[in-house]
């Protein structure tokens, strides 16, 4: 089952969730949705070990 990354980003932006954890095997699917997301500059990611990226919402785009 494919994750609905747009819905997850909407939930993140509206405060329903605190973070989105994206594994290295999901990154390209996430990236395709993220580049077309209007508020993408506010969805900020931090790389972790083993290729995992944790995204959170930063209203001004700063970490």
C-alpha cells in the first residue's frame, strides 16, 4: 500500500501530526509529491542514519 504523502503533509501543516518519517525506500515517492506541494518550503527535513528523513512543519521555513 502506497502512502498518501500529500495527506500527510496537509496533516503536518494543520498540526494533526508532528512529523513525517520517510525511509530511503520511500524517498522518491515522497519527493514527487513534495516538489508539487504549494507549501513545500515550510516542510523541512532532517536526514538521519540509514537514509531516513524526518520532516516537520516550520512556518517560516527555518529548521
